[in-house]
């Protein structure tokens, strides 16, 4: 098993500004937060 390092930047959790979540296809910040966590957990153990 190889060691992996993941680098991330500001994912804008709870930044309730429509210009952050609407262009990404979300209707609200809660949906975007859930998708970020789900996508992260699919890649990182």
C-alpha cells in the first residue's frame, strides 16, 4: 500500500454566498457541503 499525500485548499464550507454554490450546480450551501464531504470520502480513507 502506497502512502499518499493529499493537498487541499479552501472548499468554502458554510460560506453561504450564492456565487460559490450556484455555479457549481447547487441550490443551497448545505447541498454543496454534503457533496464536498461525499466526494472527499470517496477518495480519502
